[in-house]
C-alpha cells in the first residue's frame, strides 16, 4: 500500500504543479529552460509511475473488495472506453477533434478512469483509477481558470 501511495504522490505531485503553482512553474521553466524543466518534471513522474505499477501489482495479490460492481456495468465501461484512444491521439495530432475537445488528453483520462472504476471495485483499482479521475477533473477546472497557452497550429484543412 505504501509503495502505491508514494507512487501516486510523486506522479500526481509533479503533474499538479500547473494546478497549484502555475506562475512558479512558468518562472522556473523560463529560468532553467524548457529541456531542463522537462527533465526535472519527468524524473519524479517516472519514479512515481514505476512505484504506482509495483504498488498496484502488490495490492492486487491480496485483493480487498471495496464494492462489487454489477456485471452490466462492464458493458458501460466498454462503451466509455471507445473514445479514449481517439481523444488521446488527438492531443498530439492537431485537428477538429482537438479543437472540439479543448483538452482531449484530460477527457481521455476521465473516460478511462471512470470506465475502470465502474468495472472494478478492488482497493487497488479504486486508489489508482479514482486518483486519476480526481486529478483529471481538478486539472480541467484549473485550466478553465488560467490563461490559455498558445497551441501549435493545425495543418491546413484540418
């Protein structure tokens, strides 16, 4: 449990800097440069991600049931998963879907996390997918409140 919690804290701590301290993030990134900032940002994210995976696997060895989802929710979960990969790809491929979704990666994370919460009720699942869902909602709310950063231009005709 501790491994997973430390992993979640490291991963979401790094990913939440823009939520809680956007001015500080921008100041540090401009002071040390974009590449160094990405390194500083990536290290705790990678370590946290690896700890999350290890902690999740360990918790699944001794499953603790938080709730038992009805079998029918698996079909709902499968439907919720359908837009995940197109949304995820559109985060990196400028075009109509990216413009329509505004923040397609966050939308993909929300669909993914909710689908997995509907289909899985073990403690490891609730911790992992619940954390991702809470973070994605918090990040989306924070994005509405802060100034939008410039985006890359979409190709002509997109």
